[in-house]
């Protein structure tokens, strides 16, 4: 992992110099606006999904917990991310910059076997409290990036992008019991895990499309990494 991170960072540092060193005939055409500001929202599988699964697995087995799956919960346990990007466009093909973002995944878990045996948690149904689980994983990432625009049309561009850097992850899982006979009672904490770690991060965009005018564009991307699989947002060129 360390070797791949070093190689990725080295590529990000040296690639702009190689592009500048190319003969004029091999470069992309000059552009009118060099500064790009992007805001995007991401959804779907995330590079930290395995951490989320490993965090909750021991508690789900120990307390026989299952995902609640509340009404209208169409996102489930997927990460939601918000990313901000700045790119400096060297020419029509190449741009270099930096991206930063935040992501969050949550999940609530219940002991369904307890409810099937004892019915809903009410004062009349049972005096024995049932365990409930709560998982939260939050991430913050900062990564330099390189973008290659490989097809141009008048109001549409296709591109790919790679970014690599560092990510701060906050993982928390708690298991508590609630007194079914006293709705106002504070829950009793059984177990809790709470950790902060820094880890290498990346985002690989295999396919992206910009649609719009010179100043304002809307875009969508398909890729994988800390920002998720599907991203969409808007771009302002200055």
C-alpha cells in the first residue's frame, strides 16, 4: 500500500512537468478559462465499506442484531459524500488540482428475534430490555488530482481523473438497551468502539461527462474510491 501511494503521488507531481515539456504540437489547445471550481455529491460503494463491515460484524453476531431498514430508507448503509475541487487547466486536455471532501454512513440495528418472541417493545409486552446497535463512520479526505479530458464537443466534454492522498476516518459503534417499561429512561450502554485513524485514500474516475456552457457546467461521474461510485454536481470556470 505504501509503495502504491508513493508511486501515485510521484505521478501526480511529475505529470504536469511532463505535459509542460511537450512540444507545442503535442499539447492540447489553449483554453479561455484556467480555473475550475467543482461541487459534487457522491453515493454508493466506498473504499471504506470493508472497515464499516468489520466494525459492526462482532456486535451483530454477539447480540444477534439485524439492520432496521426503516420506511423510506432508500440509501441504507451507503456512504453519502460531499466533495469540493479546484483544478488549474493547463490546456484543453490536462488539468491539475486538489479535492477535499466529507463522507458519512450510518446504520441502526435491532434484535429481531427478541421482537418476534416478545412482540413490540411496550410496557405490556415485556420487562426485559432488548439490545439496539448504532453505527457511524465519518471520513474527511484531501487529495491532489490530475484530470484528462479526452473528447471535446461544443457543449459536452468527456474526461477521466485520478486522485490520491490521505483520509481521516472516525468509526463508532455502540450497543445499548432501552427500558421498555419506561420510555423516559436513559439507555444503558453495553459496549462501544470509538476510533480516529489516518489512512491513504484515492478516487479513480473512469468516466466523467460535463454538459453546459463555458462558465457553468453540470457533470456526472462513475468511479471508485473515498467519494463513492456515482458523483454528480456543477462546475464554475473562471
